[in-house]
C-alpha cells in the first residue's frame, strides 16, 4: 500500500507548520512525487516524455484488449489452417502469421522499452518472450527452406519444421498474461510441482517398481499373461492403467483368464494404495495450494483497491491544501472585507458531485448539520436564560418596591 509522509501535527505548546511557509508543503509534494513514480522507472531518462507516453499506451485497456483480440483471432486462424475445408484461405495464412507476429513484436518492444529491467522479472513475460523467439525461429527456417529448396535436401529437417509449426499453438497460452485468475491457477500448479510433485512421484514410482517385480514373477511366466506382465516395461504400463483406473478392468479380466482368480488379491491392494491414497494425496495438495493462491490473490486485489483509494484521498487532501493556500495568498494580495467575501468565488464553483474526504470533520455533511443544530439549540438556550434573567429581575424589582412601600408607609 502506498505510504505517504504527512506534515507532523503540532505537539502541545508547539506551533504547527504554517501554511504561509511553503517549505513543509513543498516537501510533502516532493515525497508524493517520489512515491508516485512508476515501479521500474529509470531515473534521469533523457526521453522522459516518450517514456511516459509509451507507458500510458502499454498500460491502457485499449492496448491490452487489442493484444487479447489478436491472440483470439490467431487461435481461430490456426484452427482454420488445420481444417481442409478452408483450402482457398491457405495462401493467406502466411500473411496473417506475419501480421500477428508483428503485433506481438511491437508489444514486446514497447513493454521492454517501458520496463527494461522489471519486464524480465515476471514469469509470464519470460514465457511470452520464449513464444516470440520460437515464432521467429519457425519463420526463419521457413524462409530458409523456400530459398534453398532446390539445392538442399531438407528431408531430415521436415520433422523439426513441422514441430516448430505445431508450437505456434502455444501462442494461445499468451492469454494467461492478461487473465490474472489463470495466472493464479498456473502459479498454484507450479508451486505444487516444486513442493510436492517430486516426493509423491518418487513414492508412486517406488510402489510401482515393487509391484512390477511381483507382477512379473507372479503373472509374466511363460504361458501366463505375458502381454501385460512379460517384462518390466509392460508391467509398468499395466500398473499405470491401474493407478489411473482407466482400462484396468480389461487387464484384470485378461489376468483372470490366463492366470488365476487370485490375481485380484494383487490388483485390489495396489489400486487402493496407488490410486485412492497416493494419487489422491497429490490432488489434495494441489487443491490446497490453489485455495491458498486464491486467498492470496483476493488479499492482493483488496490491497490494490485500498492503495488506489488511499491515493485518491491523498490527491483530494493535497488539492484542498492547495486551495486553502491559494486562498490565503489571495487574501494577502487583495483587500477583502471579510472571509465570506474571499470564499464567495470559490463557493460558486462548487458542485454537488465534488469529492470530499469524510474523515475530515469540517467537510462531513452530517457533522455540519449536527453542528448547526447544536448552535440553534445554544441560541435557544441563551434566549431562554435571558428571559429567565428578565423575569428574575422583574420579580426582584417588584419585591423591592413592595418592601420600600411598606417601610415608607410605616
């Protein structure tokens, strides 16, 4: 959250910072300017105006929406390219590919120009650069093949070219860079793989190796179920179908027919341990990491909203301080009869939709209304006390008159 230094409040017996002295206020502006500098901004840039313009373009919603629309159109074009029903459009696919690659290159150059250091610290940005690099390599090899097709035998390179063309489908994954929810899920998956995947897979591989050895000697003998247990590799493949519980029933029927019904005493414990215990442990850990990542994501969103609100409040307070300072300067420069004459032009410019910091008591309408009602009650109380004093004075006067009349009459 943005933390800004405010002018210190005066202690008891001390004079606070005067608004007529602009030193404190200028320091406040300097600190605010320092804190509002974009992250990753290089100081003393000679091209600050161009840099600010490039930043505004790269962070604008229109630019991001354009790149996202380009990714979607590129995905559609790739789907049409693998469909033989749209053969007349095949000549245009290379042109579309160059256009999409140009847009991705402009985006990359713009973001690197804005943040030449911070750009490489984000995994999604590094992934985008990797995709762009693969795309350029594929275009380079395509051009090389067209130029030297007659003089060079490209038979061995065809599988590589086809693989590089297939990697263009990864461009659709660039949508992850623009959807923060997908970034949260992918981050949780990678964290799971780094923290727990290796340990769980080692336990599962050890269990599969143990059961594969047992299965080879129990069922892979000559005349037994050699198709599923004839060697260690086939046994591992059969156990993998047991772990995923996909197609295990057919394998079990084949084991029953070729060996014995007691083979079920081997299959059932392995499925319970491998699938219901170890495999689901990995899924449970993944779910926990996703839940934790979602909580962190929501906390980050709330923190960003609070930071944005704090910046807006700070901007409003600064504008209010600036307005008061200008009014005081104008009061010193011009001769006004009173304070109301000075603020009259300012009151005429106020609108009902002007922002006001409710934490400041003097700008809180509820507080103002309560204060005015309190003043009315005080006026009424003073008026009643005055009437009571008049009545008391009248009673005392009449009492004194009667007392004097009695004494004079005696």
